[in-house]
């Protein structure tokens, strides 16, 4: 990877994750480690794919440009892909529950 590795101690994301999980729990929708594990595995796969997309990009300016593109444009596209997949799964489950 490019630049120094970022350790968990350097990242704000674990604290943000904990805060989000605490808020979910406060609202009566707790998620256990077992509930989150499948999501964590999928996130790890996505992270590998994301980093593979950076192979061959060597300059800080190119990396910054790519990061901006991903954050501004690709993140919403990926969220829409997830929603489309959820809709497809919902149709599939309904069809299985109520065959024609």
C-alpha cells in the first residue's frame, strides 16, 4: 500500500463504529458481535477490492483524486447496488413464500 500503514489506534473509525452501535442499542436495536461478523467479512472483502483498485497509482495527487472520486461518486453507487440487491432478494423471498 502507499504511505505508512494506519493502525487501529490511529483511526477514528473504531470509535465512530462504537458510537453507532451504542446508539442502535439505545434505540432498542442492539447488534452483537455475531450479528456484525457477516458484515465485517463482507467489508473486509470490499476493502481488498478497493485497495486492488489503487494498484498502479503512485503519486499522492493521483491517490487524492481517486479517493475523492470514490467518496463522492462510488459510495452512493455502492449503496444503490446494495438497495437493489435487497429489493431483488425481497422479490425472491416473496416468490418462494407464495409460489404462483
